[in-house]
C-alpha cells in the first residue's frame, strides 16, 4: 500500500514536469513556424549574385539580315535552390533570349549603352518565368557581331 502511494506520487511529479515541458516545446515550434524564425527561417533573397549558371552558346541572325551574333551568357542568381528553377525553365529562357536577339540589328548592339540595355532586357524577360525575380544579373561571356 505504501509503495503504491509512493509510485503514484512519483508518477504525478513526473507528469507535473513533463506536460508543461511538452506544452512549451509545442508552443515554441508553433511560434517559430508561423513567424518563420529559428529552424523554419527561409533564406532571404537579395540582389547579390552568389552563383552563376552558364547557358549554351547562341548564334542568331540579326534583324538587318546581313549580320549574325554569336553570344554566350551566364545567369547570375542568389540562392542555391534557384538553380533548380533555372534549369527547369532553360528551354523557355533560351527561346526568350533568341527572340530578343533576333529583333536587334547590328547598329542596335554597337551603341555605347547597348550591352547594358541588352543585359537589362534579358534579365527582365527571364524573370517573368519565375514567381520571384531570381535572375540577379546577366554576364556576357562571348559577344561577337559579324
């Protein structure tokens, strides 16, 4: 009889400690999940280029018909997970770049601000394929007009 009372007391002390501890942990995890802090925090997207994704070489006839452009570009992005989205949409991205380049003449591409304007145009067009603007920069690796 004495042992049963003692075991009940130990059991009630144990429950008195464990139940509030479980409640605290559950509350902490719930708060962390909904406020996106601690273990549930998402990586913050910035405009800083941390990674690059090189695309295949593109050779395209220009709008004036007597010139062509040979170009290689690399897409700059910020978060490592963005590479999945870029590779998933690579065909659409390549098509968009081809469309932009086909509508340019050699004169358009030789003006003083042409490269920067082209980079901005490509970046804006490619970011339309993603829910967030993941392309942070465009790098021209080869650029040959003939």
